[in-house]
C-alpha cells in the first residue's frame, strides 16, 4: 500500500501494519453513485474505510477527467463493471457479499432494473448496510422525480432564501443539496454498522476474523432524501418561524430572500467585508470602528428591531468611513473594539492564507491531472485515529482492484465495550442509550451535533447560564425561553444552569464531564481551556472521553482563538463571493447561516466514528473541525479548478457551463419560480417534446445550446411565466426533465409530499406552545430513533441532573442556588 498523501489530525502514523488507522479502517464500502452522491463514500474513505467505486465502462472521459470527479472520488479504488451484463452483475454481488456498506443513488427505475431495490438487497445480503441516497425519498407522491443539483436546492428552501429580491433566487455552485444527503448517508452508515455490531458476537464485520462469536447482526436500509437533508442542513429555522409570530409579529415567516440580510456586506479599499451587528456589544464596537458617526449614535440604534430595517443608512455611513481601509486592517481593528467583522476572500486567498496553511487543510497530491493543485483533505480531525488522503479517484485507464484488500484490525484488545459508561437500557433500544453528552454548545454547530446524538438516544446535558446566555436565546429578546432560533437548534436536551465564572460552577461542570462519554463545545478558541474544561484537562480524569470541538477558524494557527460565525466562515473560505449573480450590485452571498447546520451533522459523523472506535478499543480522543474548512470541503473541486485554470472562478448565478437550459425561471403568481436543469442532449430532446418545440440541429448539442443560451432561456421563460410552478414541474418531470418549484417555508409546511412522508414534526414547548420542526433526515429500517423534544427552558433540569449525575442533595442544591452558582 502506498504511503498516504496527507493526514489530518493525530500524532500517530496514518498507516498501521494492516492499513490505515482511521476510525473506520475496518469497513468495506461499495460506492455506486454519480457525482451527486459521491461525497458520501468520500467521507467514509477519509475516515479510513476501504471504498471500491464501481466505474461504469460507458462513463465518458470528460466526466472522469473533471475536477469534480477527481475530488469527490478520492480515497476510493475502482472496479470496472457493466451492471447491465449478467456476469458482471454477478461479480458485483460477490463484492457486496464481502462488503459492509453499499451506497447508491440510482433512482427507482435503475434500482428495479438492476435488482437493487431495498427488499431485494436485504434478502440477498442480510448483513449489508444499504444506503439509498434519493432526491425526494423512496416513497411519497413525488418519489419518482429526478432532481439535478439546481432543482434539488429549489426543493430544499435554500434557493428561495438566497439572492436579491429583484432577481431570481440564486444558486451556489456545486452539489449542496445532495452533499447534505451525503453527509446524512455517512452518518446513517456509521450508526447502522454500530447497530449491526452490537447484535453480533464479534463477526467479520469487525475485522476480527471468523470463529470469535455468533454472526447474528443484520444490516439495514438507510434512506436519505436530498430535499429533507438540505432543508435540515441549510435553513431548518424557516419551518419554525410561523409558530413564533404571536411572540414577535415582525419575524419573516415567508422567508423571502433579502440579499445579505442582517449580516451586511460592505465595500472596503481592497474588497469586501461582512458585519454582524446582532448584540448591542457588537453594534457599539462597530460604531466605534466607524469613528462614532452622529447618524448612528441615537438611542434608537440600540434596538436590533430598528437597526435591521434601517440597514441602508448603515451602508451609506459605513461606505464613507471604510473606503480607505483594507480588509486586514478592519479585521484587526474590529477585534480591539468588539465589532464582529469577517473578510470575504477569493478561493485562492483562502488557500494562501496563513491560517489555512498553518492547519495544512490543502495538500499537493500529485494525483493524475492535478499535480500540485490545492486538494482539500478533510474537514474532520481526530487525534487518535486521523483521517488520511490515500488514493486518487479511479479512472477508466487505471489499474482496478478485483476485490477489497485485507481488513484492518482494530487497535487495542478484543474486548467489546458498551457505547457509553452508563448501563444501557437495552441492546434492542436506542443506539446511544447509556451515552451521556455534556454540551457547551452555542449558536448552531455543536447544538446540531447534539440534536443528532439525542435522537439516537444520548442523554444530552447542556451547560448554560443567564449570566452569559447562548446568543440564540437572545432571538427572543428579554424572553430567553422564547427565542425561535435557540428553540429550533436545541431540542432534545436537558438544561443545567451553571455560572462558569464561579469556581464552584466550574467544579460542578468538571465533575459532570468526568463522568461523560462525550463533551462537545464550540466556544471561541481557548475559552474552555481557560476554564479548566479543555480536552487535556478532562482526559487526565476521563481518558476514554470523546471531546468534540469546533471553532470558526479551527484550533491552532494565528486565528485559532478568534470568534467567528457561520456566514463569516463561508466568506473567509471564499464560498461567499461565488454565491451571487454576476451582474449583482455587490456580493450578497446568502442570509442563511451556512455552513453551520450541515457542519454540525458532519461533526456528528466523526463523533459516531470515534465512539465506535472507543467501543472496540476503549480509547477516547479529540475530534476537531474548523467551520471554514467545512464550508470549503463541500466545494473542494472549485479550489482545484481555480488553481488549474490560473484564475479564481467567478459567480455565474444559475447558469452552467455544461447544461443548457439551466436556471430559475418565472412562473405565474407573485415571486413564483421553477428551477429547470437540462444536463445532456437526451434531456434537451425530452424538453423539446414536452414543450412542443421543433427539433433544431443548431442547438441539438451542448455547444450549440451554449451559443444560443440567451435565446433558449428567454423562450423557456415565456413558457413558464404563464403557468404555475407546480404545473411546469409536473409536465417536465413526466417527460424525464429535471424541474422543481422553488419552495419556501410556507410551501414546505403545506407540501403534500413532505406530509405523506411525515417529515415535519410537532412538539409542545413549555412557554411557546405548538411548534413545527424539521425532522430527522436519516431514516433507518431497523435502528430505532426518537423525535427530539422541545428545547428546554433555561436551567429547567438543573436540580434533576445534579441529583442524578453527581448525587447532590436538595439542601446542597438550594445552597448553590443561594450562592448564585446555579443561575
């Protein structure tokens, strides 16, 4: 085996005597996806899994040689198989007999034709975990629809929320909706393998060899809808907002796009910066940064509800004050005043930045066709079982593997441990029953991680305080328990009020962590360490702890202790500048908190993998993720494209260089739109048939359509503009053309397809009342999950948790309350 090209995290070598030492090195994965689902197996491969990609001999050289293919299929070996040929389909099933996981996104017709419908796979390969990545799910009235990346984003709500209100909704380059499904597919695969393992004596799925125990564990189906995963991974709060209008009638329940929203983008001497003025401290720091202009210093500006609607005034005043200063100068000055400013980088600036280089996020691989171009390694870092980059993507001319290599044996002894320290209720119950998670989460990333763990059965204990409340609690104003954003993020946990500025509060938190299985935090870098609650301090008393940490810029490096927020992280990574129309007045990016929501789920994949490693070996570790790198990981091919082309990619809006038509077109009604993508000549022929357009040799090929793109899309707009978006999509889908209405939160709440699938869930909040939330995008056929309960009121479980976990008496709890430790 060749030495790894690059490793992320860990002090150990990435290769052991039998292979990579990643936490999933014992797993064998068969990948049968196209580019829309390829990231799923890439994630598992980064974590050490032995991935065999099935390469269709009919695939074109253009795709094999594309940077997207080379990026998304790295860490995979290849096997050329034509599954329409009986003998090669037999060889494919022989691979599945040796595999632990199958990942596919074939669509219903291809699944049936190849004999890979879920029931057929389960009957033939009962131990196999079958991950079915779908566009809209395996059931429901729209399950047969096909979604290319643009229509998939339209289905999710992220497209509806992005761009300037006087332009069509604007897409991000890449595969964001399907990447959200890939992350959930990886999460589902790791959880399903753990579930199979706990019902297995210690069979070959663990790499321990035969004869070590009864082989009783069964695989299962893991189903993920790209629509549901992207709704949860990009804009989950949108579903809840209408339930909070009785608390704040000014909330934007329709979720319409508003350019950069409250996180305004401002021009400076050498580019653009983005500013967050959520809290009064941030606003006061920003006003000081501007030189305290009189126009912004009146008492009315202390009200967030006033600042938002008057952002035009802020832009005018700030433009004059900032015109002569550079991005770097403003970033440094903001730190001194308390303002929160993020720099908008180009892709190449992010690659070259000292923080990026200090963390070694990009590698020069020497892979075929890529040379020394910056290759994104992994957004996940694990200290004991590091991720690694080992294989280039398989091509048609490469030497292909006949089968899997030898299984990598797990490090440590053969003792099989419980998933958590506490005695689980039942092996037939929730996977993480008995696992205790202590959460120091704020805002979105770690709370999203803890939501995933809670629905799998973990007892999540959130440490918080009214002294320094979670920033999202403040979305309820003075009513901390009625913040819509907090209550969207923090379901499924118990709240313990501890003032960590007091020695007793820190001591109690330390004691809770000492008994925990997982500690998760995303405070500004260094904060938990200074409180004596960092990983190094806790591992001395709890060496098996899995400690998950996520900061904006990541640990270490010159920016390791700087505060950051989701929209600023995507700007730092270079993603923001590409999420725009090319003729827009300024780069608005998106008002959503990308990449926070999907980054939390990616972190959950790593934590589950670390827990599985601990269950096999007893070894804990630090799991770390930079949110900037999570944003970059999802569009890694763009950094390669820029480096290989010699210039940074520029925003193209909804246009595509490989598909015409490809865009968001007006439909009948107020601000109604339909997304349509025609990726090849066959789809173009079907589009013409659906619309009754005569065949035209001049536009029968992509080159011809690219030359006539304006005329084609103008003609298509005239057709869509007099029809309802749903009518357009239904007709085109019936002819095999990928199309989707651009859905917003009100459409989601009323959508018959989502209702038929039971995706949106209802909970009852103690102070708010009935709430509607996004549900769990990952569906397991065997593994039980639970719907996370409503978010807790601040400190609602303090006494309960301290009695249960630390054995405190009621008198001790009263005394701590009187000394203002529990507040």
